């Protein structure tokens, strides 16, 4: 970010263009970083972020889709660049490796995931860190295939993800199963509907069952 305006708009110098006409090294004005009627600045000069922008491809002024989806700050975690990311318009944010998020954004924009992204997502399901598991599930929720059913059911059976603190993992696993539901999924999803203590999980499972 090279500057912040009085109405919450900000200027960013483009480091790399992921999709659309290349404008590397040029400045672009970004609107929509705050809700309508709110002039509170949400960024500071020096901010680095992955931006998803709408508007004419060659325009100097573009906007994020919503105040909560479009700007994803880049920060260092453990000496490596991570994106404070979301894979849909939600307030939930996770620290996602930069390269994974870039691949995810390109997949979301093109509505098609690469084999490398799917392999990464599937590998994340067995990670020790719940943050990794959550990211893998989010990607399979968007791009999963029927063959992912067994791996998704294994996540639901994993005792580490039981209880209220990890309800989002169970919820997104249920949502991902909506893309790959087979006969093996019916009983586990029914169990979530009947017994899970979190309403959001119950609702996701019910939706997956149709």
C-alpha cells in the first residue's frame, strides 16, 4: 500500500498480476475496503496483501467484492510469508501459506482446481495442525470429487476434531461431503444431525444429506 485516502480507499503498487492484464509495478486505487457510510481506514501505508478486485480490467480504480472478501494481508509466520486468508466471504481467517492461497484464488476465479492444489488439499486432511486440516477441507468443499468421500469421513471420525472448539472442522467436512456423498456417508451425517452439540454442524450435515 502506497497511500490511504480520506474515504477509506487505498493505493496499492502491484507486485504481480495473478489474472487479467499485467500491471506489475503500477499503482491501482482500491475502493470498497470499508462498508458504505464508514470512512474508517482499514489499512496503513506499507500494507501488503493479495487483492481480488472487480472493475474494468484496464481501469485505474477497482474495488473489492465486499469489505470482508477481497483484501487478504500478507504477514510473516515462522519466517515464511502467509496470507491471512478466507476461501469464501466469511469473517473466519486462517494463516495460509502464500503459494497455496495464490493457487486457491486462481482456482476460485477460473472455477477449476489444478491437480497440485487438490493433492495439497488432500494431504492437509491428515496434518497435525487443525488449521491445516481446515484449509484442506475448505478447498475440497469448493473443488472436491466423489473419490474424496473416504478421506472426509476419516476426518469426521478423528477424535481430535470432536467437541465445541473444532466444530468448524466438522461443519466444513460435512459441507465437503455434499460434493461426494455416497452410501457410506449417510450414517455419519445422520449422526451429526442427531447428536452434534453445535447447530451449525447439524445444519451442514442436513444440507449434505439433501
